[in-house]
């Protein structure tokens, strides 16, 4: 039983290795008691005693009025504002009388098997019979506001989810100013905080800092989850490393504005809370209505960051990503963006496909510039009609020409945008996000469609369906290339303008749900100026996301490493691009670029007509290698071994879940004179088994324990950006 409840209302949520305990005190306040190693003793009383203070107490039927600090010292499950907890609250409201005190006490509980879908929002969900259970704890304020705090317990996947539904039964509208999805008070005031930050072309670099009193914030107010911060944070106990130690990870399943606050308090507890960003947010909740906050995934590992990541990866591969592509190896694609930018026509595209097909590449993706009159980035978004100047036979003709070469065909869209120079904008100037009387800020010469409006969503979906129905299109790249500004909607009244940014995200999700369920066989890849919206919300609809516009393989080492903290390799679009790199001017070998891209959803981003004969042979071999390994990328466990943030040597390993085969990648970024023989250490293998190891030195048989504790000898290397790849197959148990 993953959820048990004692007669005095102590709740014990258990996954394979973790226990999470909360307790309803007689006052009705709900305390956070414990989150850590799984406990099997059913008696929770000694544990609950750990969080009780000697004087005065909150458990004896109410807070003592003479000690203001009482509530402020209590570890809570869903803290409010205005009654004595001065740490960051989970919820802030404005009542009809203008006051904002909120006091949530236990009202009822319900335990259901499986997960409870969140209306209109993505999330991790269970499959029948996997043992998942959900606890719904209803808390109520005397003025008539109910908050259902929902815990999903996924025992096999070793993870919890939390979310919140707010229900207004007060008889009057209530302003919701802040509704976070989760708040947890962890015992200990000396955590390190780790989050993923960056910029365009430099996404998701891990940043680790000691957390002490004085809060820390990770956030996006850009309307999308952003290049700058990812909706993820981990709290690490002192001494936690890649391989060992206690770590608590939080990932918000949301693609819009988010806030993560972490802070050590005066009594040696640390509060972590996250959810939709309150800045710019105000939801008017009418009486009788409810508001659903997004889901947060909570993973705790005693095996360091590596253990944390593998738990997130498996959960996301199996319970977040959906549809036929969840378990299907991804086609090797070739995308024309860096090959042609906007400068192409049907003949040039066909020539690239013709050059790519004999190499074993499987899918051609036509990127930006095929519609309207889009010769550069200043027009035509919103007019999803093929440009007959470039494609005289239309898409149907181009797709059949590409298909005749043996490749499938994929297409780029940027559905959420409109160019001021477009027929759509000329016909509907009020269909973009804007505030009347104010300038409309253009970024990349474009405006954002007001996707809070059903008629706008419908118009875009109709256009996309017309294109997708016009030819056999096997893949869609869904791009989103600017943040939101002047966030206002012509269709909402003044009091509801604070709802626009969240309603925008809901609108995007609805469109994604409509299109991905209407075209289940189409492989959708998310994108946002590279990786500005690489989050679990998008992964619920699209099994892979373009990781970064930076395709330089050396830069990608860091980007993919950081992304892998939370997201599995199979979700990361990773392409071999031409050299010198368009982002950095660096030249690396084809082999090196291939080894780096192999740790993701593999593709090419170059002009295949320009390959030399020698390069064609190399690419043919590379494609064969990818085809032999991609099932491992799809299902395997990822081990980070040597970090690009810590030194010149980088390595990682992907191991089949049953440990029967593996792939080890080892990289030396910069040449070194007179190095000793390097060793490549393995991880995750069956220690007692013998593996056949194939690599640059040929094939040999080595025992798992030698590979893990001793390692492999790296052959002599020459020059910068050297890489070695070994394939390991278990030959004897
Ligand atoms: C974004 C994407 C790129 C490419 C361009 C096209 O920047 O990240 O991959 O599709 O748009 O305009």
C-alpha cells in the first residue's frame, strides 16, 4: 500500500526507496514531518514527535497567542499568509472585502487508486496496475475557500507528484494572487541548491550554491520556461556528489512563468516552494469555480545526482511522454536550417534529400521559410500557406519528390506567432497579445498570438491541419521564438487581465493536445529559439525537444550534460552540424560531432550535397552506428562520469535497463602533451558478468567489475576534440 493513514491522521506515502510523512494536528494544521529513506515501521508517533515544539504548541488545539513565532517555526505542507508564518507562503488571496488573511485547516481526505488527471494541464500519469495511488487532502478556510492538496505516489518509479486545486465556496469572487503547486519544509539548514541556468545558445548549465538564511529565487517571467532558468531545483545535503548523498529534486510540469523559492529559516529548516509565478498573475475565482495549479514532480535520491537523474529519466520516459513515439526509436533526420537558412527552393531541397538518402538518413525536415513570402524573419508568420515562388508545385509536390528519394518528410511551424507583415495580422490586428493604447513590442519582428481566445487557436489549428492533410508529413518541429510582452487580451475584461499569461499556456497546451491526438503517427519536436522551453510540460505532448541552437559539439557537451540532470537523452534533439560551427567558428571532426550527438535524438543540420567522398563514407558508418545504438538512447540508463564543467576529460555511459549492453563515450576536449595512459571508467554494469568490448583497439572480453573498478585503457590520442566510443555487450552472466 503506497499510502497509509493512521487513526490520528498521520499520512505515510511510500515509494520504492522513500517515505514522505505528513500529519494533521488537532488544530487542523497540516505539518510536514519527514521526507527521506523509506521507513517500514508503521508507528509514526516518534517521528511526529520530532517536529513538535515543547512550548507553546500548535498541536494542542490551536496556536498559542502569546508566541507569535509558533507557526513560523512549524514545518508546513501548504503555508498561508497572514496568520503568523512569515516565510514564503504557498497561497495568497484577496477576499471581496480587500483583506488577505488565509487560514487553511484540514477538512477531509480521499485516497484513490491511480492518478487524477489535471484538467487542461500536462502531468505524469499512471498506467493501470502499476500501484500508483493519489491522496487528496482538502483544507478549508472558514470564509469558504477550499484547497485540495493532491499527492500522487508512484511506488515503482520512486517518485511523488503534487498539485493543488482551489475551490471557491465563499459566495463571492476571490482574487488568487499566488497559488503555488508545492511547498516543502525540509529538516536541515545547510543544503546546497542546484538549478539550471543559461542563455540562448548556452542553456541549462548547472549552478550549485550553498543555501543559507536569505532566500534564493529561480524564475521566469518571460511567458515561457526560458533559456535563463529551467523550472527545476535540487536541494543537496552536505557532501552530496554525482554518485552519493541525499538529494531532493523538484520539477514543475509547466511551460510558462514560474517561481522557485528556496530559503533556510531561523530554526534550521529549509523551505522549497514552486509554482506559477505570482508576478503578473491574478486569477479571479468566481464562487462555485475552481482553479487548477500545475503538477510538480518530486524525486528524492540517496544515490547523488546520478540516482536523481535516472529516476527522473525513467519516470519521464514511461509516465510523462505519451503516444506511439514513446517506445519507438527516432528517425535519423536531416534539417536544412543551417544548410540554407531562408535561401532554398524545391530543387535545392530535393538535392539535399537525394544526397542524404544513400547515407541511410531517414527523414528530411524543411525548416523556416516555406510559407507566405518569408525570405527573412520579418514576415508571414500566421500565413501557413506554401510559398509558390520557392515551391512551385506546392508542398504535395515537394513531399513526393523527397519521399521518392526514400526519405520521409517533416515540416517547421511557429504556430503561436504572427508577423505584422502577414495576411493574418492585416485581417485580425487584435488577435495578438497587446494592451490598447500601448506600443506592441516586436521581438524577432513578430508578435505573439492571443491564444487565450478559442477562435484564434481554432484558426491556427485549422491552417495546420490543412497543411498536414495536404501531404504525408511525418514530423513537425513546433517552434516558439520570443518571450511575451504587453501581456493583455482584447477578449478578457479588465479584472481578468492578470489571467492572460496562464490562459496563454493553457491555450498552447490545448492546441498541442488537439494536434498530437489528431496526428498520433506524426513525430512532434518542441523548440523555442533552441531550448527556451525544454520542460516537462512540453514533453507530455512531444517526445523530443530541440536542445539548443548551439550545435557546436564542444558547447553541446555542457548543454547536454546540464539538461541530463532532469531530462532523458531520448528527449534531446542533437544534430551533427557543419564546420566551422555557425555559433562559435570552431572546427571539430565529423566523428567527434557524431559521438556527442549520439547521446540524444540524432540528426544532421547541414548541406549533405557538400560532403566529400571521404565524408560520405564516414557519415554512412556513423548512421549505421546510430541505428545499432539508438534503442539504448531510447530506453537506457544514463551515467554521467566525468563532467565538462570540471575538467578537460568528459565521459558518460548509457546502459540497457537489464545491463546486457552499454555505450561508453570518452572525450578529451583539448590536446595535452605527454599524457599518461588515460583510463575510461564504466558504471552501471553487471559486476559479475563478462562483456565483449568493441572500440578503437578491436574487441576484447572483460569482466564487469574490472570495467567499473579499473576501467578501460584509452588509446593514444592526437589533437584537440578527440573522442572514443566503446560498445559493450554482455556475453556471460
Ligand atoms: C529557431 C530555432 C531554429 C530554427 C529557427 C528558424 O531559432 O531554434 O532551430 O528553426 O528558429 O527561424
